[in-house]
C-alpha cells in the first residue's frame, strides 16, 4: 500500500534554542516538503524485538557512508536517541514520548547534529513528524521504523545540500579559473631565495616556498604564491578566494573549494597596464588559495588523507615579502575577495603588527561572516586555527571553547590600530554568499538564517553596524548581486548604484536622466576612486550606499534597495602622527600578554618571533638599561652628598693639623667620584 502524505516539517533546524519551552514556535523558516510517495518498510511481527533492515544507499546522497565503523557509529547514535525517547522502556515510542523529547534540551540529542540538532517545532509539527516516522500508521514506532524514518529525513537534506553546493560552485567566479599558465617560476631552497630583484617588473612570477606548504589536491600538492613586482615600499597582500572545504562531504563527496593553483587573474587590481589602477606601482603578493581552509587551516583530517595548511601557505608568502621589500613601507594594503576577504579579516591583527608602515588599509571584498547558527565557531575550531599564532592567548582560549568568529578578530584589529583604515566592499544581495550560507547549513545539520535577498541585506547591515562602532571603518555597498569586484574589470565601472553605466537618451527624458546622474556623481564615487581615496593619507574616508535611508526596525520591510541610516554619518579623516605609537603600544601589549607566557611555557622560541615580538623585546631591553643607568647615577649622587656632608663633620672633630689633611683627603675622593661620574 502506497501512502500519500502532505506535511510541513523542519528537516534540520537552526541553532539550539536553549531556553525555549517544549514545542515552542521556531523562528526560522520551515521547509515545505511536497506530497511524497513512499512504500512502507517491512515490519516484523514482534515490534519490540524487530531488527532494523537497512535500505540501500544507492541514489540517497548520504553525507555519512553506510560502511564499516561509520555505519556502526551511526546506528549506535540512533539507538541512543531511540531509547532516550522511550520513557517507559517498553521498546516502542508513542506520540507523547516523541513530542515531549524532540524539542527538549537533552544531552543525548546532541550526539547526531545532522538529525535532531536544535529542532524547534510547534506541537502540531511534532505530531506531523511522528506520523512521518510511523510508516505503518500503528500509532507507535519501533526501532526499525525509527531507523528508516531517520534515513528519509537525512536523504531529503542531502538533496538540498547538494543543490546548494552546486549553486555555490556555479556562482563563485574564482572557481571557474583553469589550471596554471606559468610565465615565471622559482623554487625556494637552501641556496635559492627567489629575490624580487631577479623578477621582471609587473610580470607575475610563481614562487614555490616548499617546506610544509601544500595544496589540497591529491594529484598536485605543490603550493606556490604569485608575485607581481613593483615598488619596494608599497605592498598589497591579496588573499585569493575560492570556496571552502570544511567537512568530509564538502571535501570528499562534493568538493566546494579550489584544490589546485589556478590561472593568474588578469583584470581589476591585477591589470597594471590600466592607468586607473590605484595599485599600478604596488608590489602585489597574491596568496594563492588551494587549501580550502580560508587561509587559516593547520590540520590533518581523519578522512582521505586530507591535510589543510592554509596558515603555513600564507605565512610563507609574508616571510618572502619581508625579505624582499623595504623594512619600512610607505603603504601597506591587506585585502582579499570571497574566502580571501575572511582571511584578510582574520589575519589583520597579526599582519598589522608584523610590518612597519606609514599608511595601512584593510580592504575586504565580498564576504561577511554570516554563517548559520553557530557553525562558524565549529568550522574554525576544526580547521585548526586555535593552534596558530594568529590568536592571542585570550582568543586562543575562546577558540578552544568553540566561541571564536572572524569578526572577533576583525574588531580586535580595528580597536588596536585606530589610525589604520578598515574598509569593506559588498553587494546588497550577493547570491554567492547566500548560496554558501545555505550549503553550510544543509551540510551541518541546521536551517539557514538567510533565505532570500531581504533577510540577507538585513544580516549584512547588522554586521556592518557592529563594525561602524569603530571610527576607522567604512563600507561600500553596491545595488546588485555580484560577488567580488577587485579582481575583475567591474572594479573600474562600479558605483553604489550598480556595475552598469547608465546611458541617457535624447529629449526631455534624457535631459532629466543626465541631471539625475550629475546629482548622483556629486555625492557618490566609482569604486576605483573610492579605493584610491583610501590609499591617500590625511584624506576624508566615508561609507557609500545608494538608496533610501531606513532605521533598523524597517530593514525587513525595505526590500533590497535601501541603506542603513547610519551610513551618512560614517566618515573620518586619518592622520600619520600616531602610527608608530600604535605599533609600539600594540607591540608592547603583545609582548606582555602573548610572547612572555608563550616563551615561558615553551610554545614560543626566538625562531618564531615576529616583528612585534622583536621590536617589543628591544624596547624592553632598552628601557631596562635606561632604568639601570638612572639608578646608578642616583646612587652616585647620594654617595657624593654623603661624602660632602662628612667633610665638614671631619673638619670640626679632628685636631687642627689632622683636620686639613682629612679635608684634603675627602676633597680628593669627591673629585675622583665626580670624574668617574662624568666619564
């Protein structure tokens, strides 16, 4: 008998509602599943002693393979859940038991995130879910029905996850780049350092640093970063984008990241033949992305021999830059697109403290850390960022507790470097970011928080508003859905109103169009001019957005063309006067709070010390020497005073003949002390 059921069910809900009442109404979007046909499973006559009969996994797109230890672990987890629901211990579940347990915060439920994590259902929806699992419509569930019902839930979510990942790959520009076409190459060895002086100016060169660096690819693990030589006092560190592989499914089953060195980009900031390019004179070090770990990974995965070394890859590029550029830079820019944008945000605190510069800018293009639920914290922990020098001791402890986010590190940098400009470029309805958000949700067992353009823009504005608390932060929001601007030709034509140039016709309508365009140009810059202004010291920096200004309570009603009312107030003028004060203060803090504990515990040796560690240590030694010198001078002065006072005392107490000799003796001693002091 084939059953037809129309049901609305939350397949895998958003983050856990820790303080919600049983079956409290959930806040996320409930997925509507159409009418489905399925045959009932074979059920044993004795339901209590029934043995689960596993269905074939063919065509089911499971995230968890049905084989070996993984299958055994899966079944153990399902049994734990089943018997945890069975309150009366009779071996079958009734509707009351399921409804009471499925929405309650129970420790046993967290063992299988991809099945029951954080479900927040109404009572009616709980009953619908029970009816879905009750394949024979008997009003009770045995272990076999529970197993097969869980399979059906997982199978539905696998399909949605697969579709979301396909959309990410199709919409990610960096994923479309082909294999490497090399023009200049060099491999770093013990005798070859690949100096920039040997590289032709403005011609890209691939540098293979060796060591522990590597790509994710099984066929070609060699890693290389790309250098576009320019002036030695202007450096642009650019993190390349290209998706992310953060669990077994997105790595082994349906790859969602680049795994090889991609062809060199030729447009946008990389087009040094374009006179409009504000980075024409810069040396660009492109941190090539092929590790799938947001450039921060340092971990070996327990599946497929996968090793992610994004941190080591990026660090090799920065070490090369320090060796080949001037010790003091006139301009330092740290940027990136897509996954590279997140990397720029997370690397900002360490890099700003590792270089000497007169002017610095952080330029994050097209990615905000808008992850569903608490998946970001888990992903960063699993990638191994907690074990890297990217984090201070306080942030490292926070990371191991599973509470670290990219915006935590970005805000740390804004607070620590108030004279550095922090800027972000983003589209108002970036489809790639939305698809990636959904892919993370469906492969992590939670519901997406962002379901359409309106919820996405509201989330963007909430994140930007938290950044705008810092006066050295500005943003550029584009009316459009494009993902990434700096590596593409649109970098030169984009305005806050979109990427396409407006052409006005003839007649009264054309005249009105040109008048409006003139007003627009008086208040808004092209993206390339906005970025160029960021690079100029002592100029006014400002946020740019085009659309009606709305307060936060009206964001969800404003569609996708509005702006945050706070954008108009976000402007500031930077200066150079305190840049070295910033560096010295942050370096001293880093030495006191990070270097000293690390060194004493053996985690940090002199070999690993970065620029701030060395600078702060030199400052500490110099201060100690000054204090010791002042102490010595003070002690000598006190001794001279003591000798002077005793000269008169000796002259009054000794006989007349001896007094003059004693006085002369003391006078000579005082003269010697003075000479030594002056010397």
